[in-house]
C-alpha cells in the first residue's frame, strides 16, 4: 500500500515537474519574442530620430528661405514704388512739354 502510494506521489510529482518545465519553456519563448519586439522598436525609434532630424533641417531651410523671400519682396515693393513715382514724374514733365509746345504753336 505504501509503495503504491509512493509510486502515485512520484508520478504526480513528475507530472508537476513536466508541467512546470513546459511553463518555463513557454516563458523563455515569450521572453525571446519580447526581445525581438524591443529590437524592432529600437530600429524604428532610430529611423524616426533620423526623420525628425531631417524635418528639423527642412524647417530651418524653410525659415531661411522665408526670411530671404521677405527681404526680396521688400526690395521689389520699394523698386515698384520708385518706378511708379518716376513714371508719374515723367508723365508730368511730358505734359508740361506738350503744354509748352501747344502754347508756342498757338502764339
């Protein structure tokens, strides 16, 4: 009776050991999968960091181009005002010359 009881206990303990061993193997496999996930995540983070650096560079370049464009627009507006004033002055002079010619022809 005791031998049978001990045999049953040994079989039970072996079953428990087998179950625990399978559980440990599953945990090891899951840890390996988590490790792969973290490696993939590290690669993605590194690539994103490069993209963010590129975006920062593009923003700086856009800022510099915008400042230069603003300067060019200010110059163009000044030139346009100056040309407009010059055109008006020439028209006034041309009008005076025509007026003088008409007065001379009438007299």
